[in-house]
C-alpha cells in the first residue's frame, strides 16, 4: 500500500474528501518528522513508538573497488510496534 492507496481507503471509510484526508495525513507525518528531528519520541498508545537511535561509526568496504572506507556515526529513525499492532498482525 502506498500513500495514495492509504488516502483513498481512509476517505472511503470516513466519508471525508480525499483532499481533506491528504491534508490531515501530511500534517500528521510532518509533526512526527519534526518531533524526531528535534530528538523527541512520538508514542501512539496501542500502535507504536517512533524514535531516533544513534548508529555508531564503523569500517566498511566500497563494493565496486573493495577499498576500505570509514562510515561515520549517524542518527536514524526507528519504529517499535505496540502490543495491539503486534496482536493484529499475528
């Protein structure tokens, strides 16, 4: 499912216009992105938690040449599923 499919499904189930659903979805995703960029955690009870994690620097290899390279430390987004989501999937 992609974003367009998600908007269409929500629109059909809620009776709202696709344009309104897309505006709300973009707002929610924007707020989650802004919170993560500031280092905050977003917790949706029953669904899951969005957070950032530090990935330490490490050594790697260029796959084309085999030359060793250093991969710098980075911060990456992460998602941990909540219990209700886990139960729904199983």
